C-alpha cells in the first residue's frame, strides 16, 4: 500500500528527502487528509524501526524507494504524533462546518414551530371545530389539546369517505387561505427531523476530544533546529503552523458549542410551547408529529382539489346542456311560429250555435254569413226584405226620383251592377275564409292530437 501511495497522486515525484521536509514544515497544502491518513496507516512499528537500524547503508544492499522513505521518517522526532495532529487539522474544517450546519438546521426547525402565525391560526381553527363538534359533552369547551392529537384528524370520519382533516383542509382553502402558509413556514422541520441529535451531540464531543489531544501534542513538541542535508534546508515549522491552527479552531469550536447550546434551548422551548414535558419528550418523537400532519394535510388538500375540479367540470357540463336545450326549444318555437297558420276571425262572433259553443263551426259561420247578407241587402233599399226580430220589413216607399229622366235610370242601373259585383265578391271572399278556417282548425286539431 505504501508503495502505491508513494508512486501516485501529485506527490509521485517526491523523493524521501522531500517527504521529510514536508512533514517538518507541516505544510497544509501537501499534508492533506488523504496524505496524513495514508502515512498513519503505514507508520513504522517497533519491529520496522529495529530492522532498519540494523541495516548498514555503506556495505549493505541498495534499498528500495519505500525503505528509503521509512528511513527518512525515522529521523523525524515523534513523527506519528505530528501526522495525527496534522490529520486533525486537515479534517477539522469540514467536520466543524457540517456539525454547525446541522445544529443551525435543527435550531431553525424548532424556532419555526414557535414563530409560525399561520400554524397557530390553524391550531386555533382545529380547536374551535373540535369544541363545536363536542358541544354538550364533557369534551366541549376545551382550552387546548395534545399536539399529537392533530394526527387523529385523518382517522375521524363520518358517513362519507372524507375525514375531518378533509373538512379542515377545505375550510382553509375556501375561507382562510392565509393558513396554507404554514406548509412553507414549517418546511424546515422536514430537514430538522432527519438530524439525529444524539449523533450530533456525539460528533461535537468527539471533535472536542481530538482538539484537546492535538493541543497536547502541539504543546509537547518543541521545534527542532533547522537541518540541512544534501544541500536541502529542512526547517521545523510544526509548532508555529499548528499553533495558528489551534487558535482558529478554538474560536470555531466555541461558536459551534454555543450554537448547539442555543439549539437545545430552542428544543426545550418548543416542547413547552406545545404543552409537553421536556424531560419526557425526545426530539425524534417530537418533530415527526408535525411532519406527519403536514404530509396528511397535503394529501387531503390534493384530494379535495380533485373533488372540486370534478364538480366544476360537472357544473360546466350541466350549464352547457341547459344552454343547448334552451337553444333547441327556442329554435323549435321559432320554427313553429314560422309555419303556423294565421288566426282567422270567427264569423258571427258572439252568437252561439246549436251545440252551445261560441263560433258554431263552419255551418254556423255560413248561417251568420247569410244572415249578414240579408241584413246588408235590406238596409241597402234594393234587395229582398230581411227578417229582424221576426217581423216583416215594410215595403220600400216609391220615390219621386223614379220619375226622373232616363239619365238617372242609367245611373241607377250602373249602381245596381256595381252593387251586385261587390256583393258577389263579398260572398266569394266570405266563403273562402270560412272554408280556410275550417281546414286550418282541422289541421291544428290533428297536430294537437299528435303531440298528446
């Protein structure tokens, strides 16, 4: 493994002397986590050191690059401790940042549970609905409820398939849309739930222990004088480089520890805020109450949307069908009116026929027509005398005008001819109207019978 490490990576061209110089200088660019880890895994054991010391470099066989590397490492005072301290330095930045990020995520999750106005309003609505449903019972008029009971809403159902949670979600969507913001306010809780606070606490503790060990190593190693071999100067800068690291790492660890304490305080405040006992409540049991409710609420809200969309589609279809039927009725009425026969006046209106009905039909219309003609002729002075009230009309008086000149006679003759022509046209028109009226009544009668 050591041979593979020495011949790979950016340091494959390093000589054993270059490696010794890099360890003494504690260069963070060269002594990365990968390098320090590989060197520690291949650290010299007591047997290796004894075997190498027994080798006579002047008369013995030529050593391989790996053996020469180990010989150079043997010349460094407390080489393994130096590598261990430099490994802590190489890992510290990433580990501290990861722990700090988890601490802040958990803190923001606990803080969101206490500062979300939308979620507080939603809980108030749930309490109001619960008191209304339980009015008249011992459970009514409650001032609060256990926070874990919000996950029982999904299982509370009536005669329909929808649950009480569906009703609450629909009420929020239609009446109190601002309460929907609680899903965004508590979104951080999902991330906070995935954080294992016990593992987080242990990680911070392990980091502190490693820092203390590194501090002891740095304080115990005294800088050695600068060594020059084969024209290569190798100053020992381990103490100076690691002292700067210890100062920076201590500040960062203090900030991490302070944030962790603040997060634990926020957790206790959130537990008390919802009426629970911090001594009996664990974070892994507390946060899932809210994430489970948000998941159930999201599902119920989506199902409500499907139902609303289906009702809207049904309503649109119903209105479209009503509009289509209305247009069809209007079109039918317009067609009927277009082809309907005009209404005809009833001859002899006001008189009653033999069957007692007004109008009397075609036979009664003919009687009225003849009677009307008789009355019209009688009043004209030149026709047969018509009956009026059962009495015979008196004969017309002779007029002195009958003795007038022949011109007057010719005028009277033309008048009679015109009167006769007018009478003939009147009779024909009346007979045509009567026949048309009888035919139209017959047609309409057949249509009404067909509709019934």
